[in-house]
């Protein structure tokens, strides 16, 4: 390196050059990070993916005791028309005894209609239980075949590795027989 | 490169090139006259075999990519078209598909070879780390590739694996969305996985180059684990090892071809010939065979790590560092203090574990066993015992255990502190290591079974947990202990003496 004049040095022997090199390096690093951001951000959901984010579902086609699966944001959503027995089963357990403590009343807008995202909160499989002939697990709701999670008639986790209840998506009733999800 | 002394070549074309860019001199130095220990056994073939497999994968992958369409509506059909309509497409695909398996077979043998003969020890640590990095990149590449045919296992395997990321506290969900490009594994996921699956093999190629570079600086280890002392201990790479490698490679290729031509789908899963359906989860999701031991480790952690467990665990970790890793404890004054801490740590971990497990014990069984019922009631009455307050959920614990098991490979050179390399001269190490291999295979079996399976009444989950325990104990406890206390058998003076010992003695008699 070239020799420095005395005035280049401060009292600790550091030079203005050292400082300039640090500043230049820091600017270079920040610049590289800013340049990388658009690339990384392009991996986030695109506008058309987000645009599919609401759907409307006609409920009159779903008789009592059956269920329908619709796709919302690439995920299945379970819509179940519950029987009085199923509602009773969901409401008779003590909330405090549950793994993820939620009362059935908090999870539905109308007792006979249960709407949940049909994705197991463990590692994302689709639990069985939409069809009459499916395995409904030990609690009469859904059973996830991947690692054995049991969900009850309110979609709440009762047994198995899943940490949380089936999620309730944002939805509203447009009329008595129609809902909008999303 | 190339500024040093250069022997002229006879062939004028070769000489013309070499005098301008000494590539032939370099090749001759690194692969022709390069001195290699004279006592390699057939385990030393697998590096060359793995290199061959990488070339096969890149070549066949390139031609598959010319016929493949990365789009959820078309991908499955485009692979079927490769199988039925593209000239010889079935062959290219079967070479690629089984190639992934045989690449892993070669690399697993290569890694276990290195562990048995202590090839990771000084001065080959960096060589070993680069190798571990290749293994990690291979796992990523194979995972991405398996998604491309867009069958049921492609979709659901990808769903479960990317589901791991949601275990990460706070940012997990956003990270998963970023990775998938949406809220589920879908078209944006498929297109980026294809791009990455195309790219990563070339990254692997670059790391292999560095791996071989590091190898040619330190030179090869050998079955005796002692360094060559002079020309009498080595042979030129060509023709001795070019021949031995070619022979081993041919045998390997024959077995590989038996799979390609006679049982091409034996290592795969039939469900992957069903087109991906986001509404139907297969009854039993299994990853490819080469991931099974790690999958078993992932599933072995079924308990939440609450504050009691973590506190006990931390105390035990400190004891490990103080009494096993260090020659002399620094912070813990006496052995009796150590024993007291051991009791406290063990008890805390046990309380945490039992208390958490109580939440999952069958209620009917608890009723029948009054003693346990009382214990569980008391434990669950403690504060911070519930699953919600556990800092590390079972899901996160499994993910950490799985990634940790691969991470241990990277630091292996510093965990095994014993000065002797080869297991031939370390009788205890040899037993512990062979046990590790057996347990790794058992873990593979556990990973292949449904989560609730049992053998002879023993739940396989417990077998998986015990196997995971040994895996971690091997690296963190057994190796450091052996490093300090194992007495090695006497090493031979030199390679040529060990190899030719009998002959030398016989000749001196005459
Ligand atoms: C490290 C090397 C590689 C590994 C371990 C690997 C692994 C895999 C695996 C496991 C599959 C799924 C096979 C199936 O079930 O059908 C696959 C598919 C595929 N790979 Fe690779 N691959 C490698 C290199 C490459 C390269 C370099 C390319 C492109 C240049 C490529 C292109 C493809 C394509 C287009 C498919 C989809 C077609 C199919 O499923 O057969 N691969 N790969
Ligand atoms: S994904 Fe449902 S239990 Fe694991």
C-alpha cells in the first residue's frame, strides 16, 4: 500500500482510507441486498394467485348430515351441514379439557353450518371425513391419515400430533343459503 | 496453475495446446502420475462411482427437460408422454429415476466408508465438510425432482415437507408462502421447483470440483489410516486405480441396469402414477427410500418440550460439555456437584416429559391404572406444563432433530478427537460405529411404516425415538468419550510394511 502522510493518521493509527473502505463496503452490501429484494419478492404469491381469494358457495345444495368441499386459495374448505346430534356432541365437551381450547360457539356463525379449512394443522394433509363412508376418527369428525390426528364435529383437534384446530376461514352469510368465503 | 516446469508432449497438437494452456500437464499431474496409497480396498471406488452418477443425472435430466412441461395441468401427462411416445423416453426416464436411488446408494457407502476409516480427520476436515454439503444439496435436488412428475406422492410429499417450515416460530407461515408462491403446493410451486431442480445439479458439480481439489491437496486416506511416507507406499493413479475404479464401476452399472430394465419401479411408490389431486390425501405418505431414516427422526419427536424438559436438557448439556468435552471442568467445582446436577437435570427432564406425555395417554388406560392417574394429575397441575406454554412444540422439535442429524455430519471432525483414524485399530469405535449403521437401517425401516405401527407390541415410534437417541449419543457423547479413553491397537510402521509385511520377511529369509 502507498505511504500515508502524517495527517492521514488519527491517534489510533487508523487512516481515513480504512474508513473509506468500510463505508464503500457497507454501501456495496446494502446495494446488493436491495438488488436481491425484487428477485426474492417475485417468489411471493402473484396478483392472480391472490385474486382467487374469495368465492361464493350455495348452501341449499347441501342436505343435513352431508358435507361439501370447495377450493379456496388452492386449499380445500370443508362445509358441513351438521345434524342436531353433531352440534350437541360438539357443545357438550368442556372447553378446558381440549388441546386447543375453543368453544364450538366461537367457531360457527350458525350452529348447523361448520366451515373450516380442510388442511390438517400438523403438516398439511387433507383429513378424511367428508364422505359418509370415510373414517371419521374417534370423535365423529375427521381423521388425518398422515400421522393420525383426530378432529371432532367442530373440527377441533382431540387426539394426535396436530397442535391446533382446523382453521376457520373468514366468511360471511350473504343470505340464508349463500356464503362468501375470503 | 501452469507457470511451473512443463515436460513437452510428443503429439504436436497436444503440445501446441499445452504450451499455450497447460491443461494436459494439469490432467497428467492430477489424474495420471498422481500418487495414491497402494492399499485401497473396493470401498474407495464409490467416490468415482458417485461422480459418474452425477454425470448420468445431468445428461439424462437435460433430455428429459426437453420433453417435460412444468405446469400442473400438463406435467403428469408430459411424463406419461415421455414414457409412451418419445423415442426411448421410457429408458431415459428410468435411468434418471433409478439413477437418483443409485446416486444415493453410492454416496451413502462413500460417507460410511469415510466414517469407518476416519477420513474426516485432520488434514481432511474441509474435504469432509464439502462432501457433507454435496449430500445436503443432493437431498434438496432429489426432493425437488420428485415433485416434477406431479403424481400423488409428488404433491403430498411436497406438502408435508414444506409443512415443516410452518414449525418455525413467528415467520414460519410467511416463509412457507414465500417458498410455495401461494397458499398450497400448486402451479407456482411446480414451476420454481423445476427451475431449481435444473440449477442445483450444476451447483453440486461446482462443489464436487472443490471437493476433488481439496482431496488432491491432502491426498487420499487409506484403510490403515496412516499417511504414506514415500514412493514405496503409493502407486500412480493411472493405470492402477483407473483400472480398479473401472472394474468397480462396471459391477455397479450392471446392478443399476438390472433395476432399470427388470424392476424399474421397485424403488418408487405406485401412488406416484396417480395424477396429483389436491382434495385426496393418500392413506400413507412415504418419502423416497433414501430419506427414510431422517423421516423417522422427524417423526420420533412426538412430545412437546416444555420449560421443565428444556431446563433439565440445558443442565445435561452443560454437564456434557464440562465433563465429557473438556478435559477438566471449568465452571463446576467438584464431581459431587456434577452428580447432584445430573440428578436435578435428569429429574427435570423426566418430569417435563412425563407431564407432557400424560396429555396423550389413553383416558381409559389411565382410569385402569390409578397410580399413574394420580401422578399425571399432579404433574399436569404444575404451571407451564401445558402444550401451549411449551417453547418447542413437538412439530418444531421433530424438524430440529431432523436437520440437526444432518448438521452433525458437518462438525464430525471436531467431535471425534481420537488421534487414530482407521476403525481397524480402534476396537471400541468399530463396534459403536457398526451399531450406528445398523440403527440407521432400522430407522429407515421405521420411517417406511405408518406412524401408529407396532412390532411385537412395541410401538415403532418408540423404536424411532430410541434410534434417534443413539444417533445423537454416538456423535455427542460416545465419540468424545472414546476420543479421551479408548486405547488403540499398535499402528503399523508404514503402508508398504503392512501390505507386504509377510513378503518382506519371507524374502529376507532367502
Ligand atoms: C443431482 C442430480 C439429480 C438428481 C438426484 C435428480 C433426481 C430426480 C428425481 C428423484 C426425479 C423424479 C423421477 C420420477 O419419479 O419420475 C427427477 C425428475 C426429473 N429431473 Fe432430475 N435429478 C438430477 C439432475 C437433473 C438435471 C441436471 C436435470 C435437467 C437438466 C433434471 C431434470 C429432471 C426432469 C425434467 C424431471 C421430470 C421428469 C421425470 O419425472 O422423470 N434432473 N429428478
Ligand atoms: S398432517 Fe395430519 S397428522 Fe400429520
